[in-house]
């Protein structure tokens, strides 16, 4: 007799892998539960038994793709600017990439319409990543490189928020030069 738990895990993996493959092939706008089910070789009811909709499937797939463990800490070379620059540039590059940006936009729309989904995105996808920046800023503050009264959560928002504003409203290009300028301005506000 086949093991039901193993069969369920195989189905779950097939669904997550199918969702990511279809996402990369056709984008979020064309992603449907029907297409995911067909690709994974499962019924739609199997997907709806585990997830509320395509956003939830994609979120689980992205979280699993990122890895179950915490993201690695940022380097601490003693030069905060040098340690943050590649991170800020990478975020800007991801937002500038049309393929990645389309998925992020779609998840953002879903998060705006569902507080529960927004909490899941924050807790499972964003907070672990942003936590690495907070930890590096904390280290810089302890070393005396940042103002002692700097609120580190606000400092992360100061670094990350403007790029999301530019990305969401399409107010200007997302370039390395923009990333560098943003980092320079934020650090000028945060330094002692």
C-alpha cells in the first residue's frame, strides 16, 4: 500500500515546482490554478485543499526556493557602506528586471487586497531578508558608526522604501547609480 504522506509530499513538490516553472514561462498574469494542476498532474481540488489561490502557491514556492533556513548574515568588514552597497544594488536590479518585477507586482497587489496574505509575505519573505540589513546596521551602531538613537527598523525603511516607491509608481529608472545615491543619502542621515 502506498504511503499517503509520501504521496502528498510528492504532490506538494510537483505543485510548487510547476507553479515556478509556469511563472517563469508565462508570468503571473497568465498563471492559473488549472495550469498548475495540469502541469503537476494533480486535481485542482488538491491545490485548493492546501492553498487559498495562486498567490499562496507562488508565495510557498518562492519561500521554498529561497530556502527554509534564515538568509546568511551580511558581511561585516567594518565598512558599512561597502557591506550594504551590493545588497542595495541587488534589490534595485531585481526590481528593474521585468520578469522578476511582474511577480513582485502581482504579489504586492494580492497583499494589498488581503491582510492575511500581506502578513504571510511580510513574515515569510520580507522580514528574514530585511532582518539581515537590520543586523548589519545594529553592528554599525554598536561600533559607533551610526547615531545611537537611530531606529533600525526605520533605517531599513529609509534604505528600501524609496526604491519600492520608484518601482511601484515608475517615477524613474532603477539603476546602480540610483542605488548608490540612495545609499549615500540614507547613510548621511544615519551617521553620527
